[in-house]
C-alpha cells in the first residue's frame, strides 16, 4: 500500500525510529498512525513514553507569574522571523493579560480578534493552540522559567510556612527545579499521578517485547516490572535524577531543602509547554 509522506514524517518525528521501520509499521497497520506507533513501541524501535521533543512549528511560549496564579500560553506562527517581531511579542503578552484579567479557560472572540488584527498587519498566519492557568494558594509558590522562548515551565510548590517563599535557598532550589523541568520534560508529577490506563498500556507493550524470550513466566514478569520501574523513573518529575545532582532524585532534593530551611517544600504540580507539541 502507499504510505502517506505526511504520516511517515510525523511518525519519525514522534518516535525517533528509522525511515524504513516507520514505513513498514505504517504498511503493517494499514496506514493507521496510532497502530503503527504502538507497533514500533512493541518492537522496541521507539521510546515507549517520551514525547518526541521535536517541534516543527515556529512560535513562542509566554509565561507570566502573578499573585496566586501563573499563565502559560503558546502562540504559533509560520516563521522564526515573525517570532522576533515586536508586534508578535506584544500580541502574546496581550493575550496572556487577557487570560489573567478574565480568568479565561478557552479561546474567546476577543482573543481571535487580536489574532486577526495581528495577522492582517504582519501578513502571516498565527494560531493560539493552547494556554493554561496554574493557581496557587497562600501557602504555595509558583516559579517559572523560559528557555529560548520555545520551552516554558512553571513549578508549583507547597510550603509548610508561607514565609519560606522569601528564603534564598527555597527560591534557588525551586528555580533549579524549573530548569530541570525544561531540560527533562517529565510527563507526570509522581507515580501516584500516572493514569492507570496509561500505565496498563505501557505494561502491555513491555509484555509484547519480552514474549520471545525463552525464560520462565516469573522471570518475564520480573523483567516487565523492571522496565515499568525504569520508565516511571524517566517520566515522573519527582523520580528523575536532579539536574544539578544526578545522585539525588528531585524528591530527595526537596526533602533535603525542607530540612535545611526548617520546614517542608513539596512540588505539587507543574506545567511544561514546548512550541509545536500541543495536542
């Protein structure tokens, strides 16, 4: 069968598998993209859970932290040249301000009007694929970081005492946690936050991978369990080796920080946006 060039390119970018492997997977799956992706995972030719990290769309991530909330917004365009345009940057900031002022959760006519006006002036198509607001209570702290305008993150931490927000060690460590988020792009906060259906699906993939091994069932179960634990350590923020100290997990770094400042500092949520990865 003929394989769509678009699907082939997209499958390569999403899985990191080779051109021939992607083509074969699409053929075997009858052109079904999701089935082809799963087939590559079962064959061990693609990462089982990581996002591709390859963004093909030009755009910028805008982040704004305000008292009690942080807004993260993605604004896309056709070329990197426009990303540097002052009007494009003003548009992004105006959209963020609109979200903050009105507490918006979905794109409105007002937002589309701003987009249309900018499109008419810049002469390039622009889209607003997503935005989100992360709220924080009086005992919580929001710390942001934007890397190269293409990755924007916010980490939310709960403090045993609101006064800890002014502690230099707390500020520095949480900023480093934001750096970590930008660098390692975790999918989940912790094991407890992993959806049961997602985990079941990954286990099924690993079971397919070990079927051909000539080993007792109990041994195969142990191998699958080991693969699952390794995967969770890769995709869960608190399980990952800390960017500044690979000998400690993020959870341990925050635990040690709490002891240092005489309280507790716990990461309870985060937002990670990368240009082009909106679904």
